């Protein structure tokens, strides 16, 4: 598996972006922003990560791994590439937001060194493009959890 910066047409990655976000409206607002990294295996893109940087803070805006490759280290490799990119570009903090209902994502990011920063209540609503009735692991999709990875103390 190889992780590298993506320079192709991002519209081709839309199916992966849809794995990470249930709102086409939201995807349209950020698809072309920042840097995108992809994980490839035998010429097939098996995961992506989008990183948007402002000043000394970067946001991991979108990440998804092909369902057949989840749990095999692809996500971890993408996060490591993002952390390295942040370090090389003097970012002191990496943020990520995920649904409070997605306990798997919360576990994954904490295992990568992220810590809970805050909860944004009622973030996933119709006015932002999220249909009613989305349930993840038996939990209604409502709140967003922000996590941060502090890079300022690293060498």
C-alpha cells in the first residue's frame, strides 16, 4: 500500500467522500479545498483523507476507507501521512469532527492520539443537508464531536 498526495480530478473520489459524509450539500462546499491524500494498493484507490489548513491549525475534513479494507491499517496510514504533512508545514494542531453516534470513529481517532475537544449539539440537521432518520449503531445522528491532536509539543 502507498499513501501519497492526490493531484487528479476530485470528482472521481466523490464515492469515498460519500462514505464519510451523508450530505451532498456539505461535500459540495469542501470537495475542492485543501490537500487530499489517497491510499492505493495495486493501482486501486482504497482510501482518502482531506486536510484543510488555516494558519497553524489543520482540519482533517474527510476520510474514508473502502469497506473491504477497513481494519487493515489504511486509516492509520492516512492519519500518519496527515500528521507528517502538518509537522512539515508547521501546524501545531490537527482537528477532526465526527458524529457522536459513530462510536467506531470516536474510538479510532482516540487511538490515533486525538483527544475530545468539544461537542457541537444538533449539527446534523436538514438545513445543513442531512436527512432526518439517520441512525448509526442504533444512535440517532444529531451531535458532532470535535477532537484535536496537539502537535506543538512534538519535535
